[in-house]
C-alpha cells in the first residue's frame, strides 16, 4: 500500500512540476511574439469596441474576470462592450512578462486602465494574468484576470484631476 501511494506521489509530482519551455527557444519566442501582438490588438479592440477583432482573439470558452471580481464569459463581455456598459478609454501596460508552457503562453503584468462605467470616469491600476492556448492553429485568450492593486483603488476622475 505504501509503495502504491509513493508511486502516485512521484507520478503526480512529475505532472505538476514539468518545466516551462525556454522562452528563448525559437518556438517560445514565436509564441510570445504572437501573444504580444494579440494583446495589443485586444486592448485596442476593447477601446474601439471592435467585435470582429475580439471574436478572433477570445476563445469560445474564455473566462474574463474583472478587477471588481465580476466574472464573464466571452459572450457576456462582448454584449457588455457592445451595449456600452463599460467603455474602455486606454490601456497602459506598465510591465509584462510572458512564460511558455508547452504551447500555452501565460502573461503577468501591471496595467493602468482608463474607463467609463455608469457615466463615471475611472482609472484602475491592477495586476493581471492572461492565458493563451492554441486553438485551430492560432493562440486564443482563454483566461483573463485582474486584481486592483492595494495602493490605488479605482479612483474616480474629475476633469483632469484624480479624486483622492
């Protein structure tokens, strides 16, 4: 019995501790470059509400978790954007790093997002994670999650000044 548990433990460790592909390997570099382009396109398309571009980036089963904790499916997010419930004004990525795991690319970073919600302008600074996997030969966003940074909780903007 002990031998069986030890074998299961060793096997499970091998599965969960598989090393990341080297980001400087040709396939890793290409995957990261592709995801960087997709991220720029996603941010621009969210500002311009370009449903066609977003449809090509979002996987059908994507989960998008906002810094407020609101979790949405691809369809929910697309509908919210098209209704104008939230209007993204600008994305400013302060830092981002990408890691390749097999064919999956995971990005982690810090961003500031200017947006309008319920008629009020906000700036949200957050840490975020994106997960892209290949679907039919192209990387697609399957998961996005952001968390508001504790030192700055969504500030309402007033004209050119930020409210404290």
